[in-house]
C-alpha cells in the first residue's frame, strides 16, 4: 500500500499513479448479497444454471457492485496519514468496458488527475481503473471525486 504522510504531499503527484489495491475475489455470495440489497435479481447475476447458457457463460457481477467496491479499493490502495476523514463527493464519469464473471479477482489502480485545496483539506480527482486478473481489459474505469480532511 502506498502511504503519504500528508495530504499536501499529493499536490505534487498530479498525473501520477498513487496507489494499487490488493486483489479481492467476487464470489456468488457477494453477488447475491448485492442483488438482495438492491432488489436487482436479474438472472445474469443470480441464476447460475440459466447464466451458464447465457452470453457470459456464468453469472456476472452487477456493474454497480463493481462500482460500490471503490470504497474498499480506496481504503486498501493508498493511505494519507494526516487525513482523518474522507468523503465521496461524486463521479464525473463511469464506464464498464468488460463484465466481471463470478470468481473473478479484481484490484484497482489510482491515478491522481487533480488536487484542489479546500477549507480544511483537499478535493482529489482520481481516475480509478478496476482490473480483472488475467484480462487486459478493465472492468470499470471511473473518475472519482473525494474530499479529504486533515
């Protein structure tokens, strides 16, 4: 995990990779819990038998499940020692270029696109690329805005 001692240290890292999360497996239990929480029970996510005959050959994770993993990926990908609190401020752009078949292992890369000082902290614009192990195509690319406070 990349570690920064101060939030201000990131100001000089615009345009650079600032972190890489560990791999996490997306199993059917996680997919089902997400389906239950969101009431999205579409068969491509929840019916293994039917999905095996479908376009992906197995169940796949919801795109929004992959997106919801950004919170975990941020926490596991890099740390800022003097940042006591971080808030999700929003997203500028999100794309899901490839599916996430059940059993996939995912990780995220973080590239700092912008650093803007705000009262008590900074607003970071971060490009997050979620990778699937063994694939050369990302499963999610998002431009995330977070506010970090010291």
